[in-house]
């Protein structure tokens, strides 16, 4: 058995800034909000095995992603026995896998040499031989959600009644 092992050089930048704000508008109204942002710049994308197969081979992929989460709430004390809470939130952010493939088409253009494969992705991994690179197809996706809800809570004697409604939208796209 012959084996070649090497450490892939990687450049990553992934900040995670998070902000939260709690503010009493009046004695009876409180505003709360939070925001989380995540930017992923991973070159190459070692999470999804898109690094170079061998040193110096030109076929690899990166991951570029900008993701966010936000949540806001307004809690209002309307009377001694009635409280209303309005909430809104969202998540989302697209992730692009190997976006450089569209910027540098010579990486998969059949008319250009690609790591001794004459521009073709030979896909010889099924034979137990390491491929010269990852599949030559850039992909992208985003899953996002939006949520709005309102709830009125009313305490009457020994009873607590809650009224409200909610709207949720979930979207997904692939390229």
C-alpha cells in the first residue's frame, strides 16, 4: 500500500459579531432586539472536502457565506392584568460553494488542461484512485425564515387567557 499525506494550506476568515439591545421605552413598554452575523470565507473549503488533492493541483473550491439571525420584541403592559407581546425575527444568508469556478472557467473548460486530465473530470475515485480534483460544478443555497407573531395575555380572576396569531415563511433555493 502506498500513501501520500500532506497538510493543506488554508486561509479562513470567520467573524461572528453579535449585538443585543434591551431598552425601556416607557415604564410599560420594553423593546428587545438581537442580531447575529456570520461571514465565512474558507479557501479552500475543507469542511466539504473541496481542498486540493495534491500540492499544486489547480482544482479546488472555496466556501463563501454570509448568514444572519435577528429577533425583535416589544412587550407592553396594557393594564394590571393585560400584557401584549409582539415579536418578529428572521434568519438567512446564501452559501456559495466553489464560486471561483464561474470566475475562472478554465478550471473545467474542456479546451484547457486541468491537472493532467485534459480539461475533463475523470472521476476515477470509484476505482480506488484519488481524483485530481473535486467535481467541476459550483453550487449555492439559502434557507431563510421570517416570523411575526403577536400574543395578548389577559388574567381574569384565577384564569389566564391568551389570544394571538403567528405568521411564518420559510424559503429555500438551490443553484
